């Protein structure tokens, strides 16, 4: 099938759109990719919706959330049109779109997760069937609803010596462990990735992120603050487990200089990855890194030092690390259409492998 995947992550940097050819199993052929950054206004609108959603005891209609969802959906529809134009592909040739939407609150402990994005409106506007709301069925069945990319990581690393781990560094970090057996698949969130660093940079410098990790590289890690942040029972809890982006804050670093705070929060991400590896049944021989965090040399160096493993960008496998998540949701949309599982007991804690998503026909 020809499938489009769309991803808007918790870093709120923009929309990633990828076009691939896949059977939802071992065949994956990337065709096109583009990334469109959010405007400051759109980013603020999504932040406001997320802050509001976290104050609710369950998802419910709210004018600000409805407004943000309409804006988000329209931006994604435009992203698909631009992607297909660049690829010179007629929309009629596309079999399905995997529309992740925007996570504005993730509360599996309360039995819900909330990704805004109107799949029916997208299907109607583009004339292509759309699979969205890919996490809710898993949460309703008792799973964490995250992470969902491990089944795609398994396909990408086929043929590699095992065990191997794939680390995704978005707003939140998650790791996928793949053992020698077909069913040896474990995944869970490890802690914040870029989220806290981005929040710190925005508050302290006005910049939305630490470009190339240069700011953190100038600072010194405050070990007392770092140890305080690491002293959290969540890191000792066994997987499966997942996080909302807002579950950790920058508050412990307040009072540090801007550079020292950036260095300390970057070290925090690295140390939490090292703590996560202790939960794996066997130490991986390679650590492959995807997501925006791989562009941060300071973070990659700290991860290598903390884990004792070389942090290898996913480009080492011949893949585009910027496109990985969007491609993954295209892949999972095909699996959903075919009724194949997208989440597993070892990845989300769901009782049995299950498919997911809501199919919207044009």
C-alpha cells in the first residue's frame, strides 16, 4: 500500500509528513518526506490546549480545545497536500493516512489518553481513508497506549544482530529492546528527552530549543540538582510505563544559571536513559537513536557516557531519523487497516497483541 504518516510530537516543533510504500510487515520503501514548522502562534495555541486538558478529569469538549483541533487538522491537511505535490503522487493513489494528531494529555493511570485531530474531516477533505486515535483502544484494554513505534522499530532493525535497542528522543524519550526471538519485544518511556530542555531554553533565553546542544555545552552540571531529580520512584518502577510531557518540570533547576540549567537538564535526560537500560533483560549491543534529540551532540555525548554505549543516529542504518515517527504511523495505519496488531504486552502492557485506531472513510 501507499501510505502517508503524520506526526506532531510533544516538542511542538511542527508537523512531519512521510509517504511510504509498505505491506505493514517487512516491506518498507520511503518515497517522500517533509517537515513544516509551527508558527509561534500555533505552538502557543497547542500549549494552551494541553494545559487545559491536563486540568480535566477526562476528555471533554472545550471551545479552546475545539479551536486548537480545527487549526491542527487544517494544518495537517495542508501538509498532506504539499507532501503529495512534492512527490508527484495523486491523492487517489494513496491507500491510507495514519494521523497521530497531537497529544494534549496522556493519563493511562486514569484510563484515558487524548490526541486531538479530526480524522473524519481529513478523510472528507482529501478523499483518502484516515486512521486516527491510535492509542485509545490500547488504554481502554488496560495498556499504557505508548509507546507505539516498537513494531516499526522491529521492521527497521530486521537482520541486525540482537539484542539491539532503539531510543527515540522526542519531547519524551522511549526505548525499544529487541531480542533474538520474534516475541522478544520490550518498550517503555524512559523519561523526558527534549521537553525539559526546550522549556528551560524558552523560559531562560527565549529560544525554543538548544541548537546543537551548544548552550548546555557551555554550562556545568549541578550534581545536587541532578541527584534530586533522579531520586524519583518512577525510574525504579518496572515497565510497561509511559509519561505525559508534563509529568516532570524544570523547577528543581530554578536558581541555576541559564547554561548550568541547560547542562543539568540535558544530563538528566541522559542519566534516565541509563537507568532505563537496567530494566532490560539483556544489555543491548547497539543503541540506535531516532528523534530530534539525535541532533544535539551534547545530549548524544552524555547518553554515551551514561550508558557506556555509542549513541548511533538511526542514519547509521540508512534511514532518515527525522522521518522515522511519521513513517511509523504510516506503517501502523496499514497494519490497522489489515487488522494486524500495533501494540503488544511487552510494549504497552496490554493483555494481548491488539490492533487499534479509528478508520474514517471519505
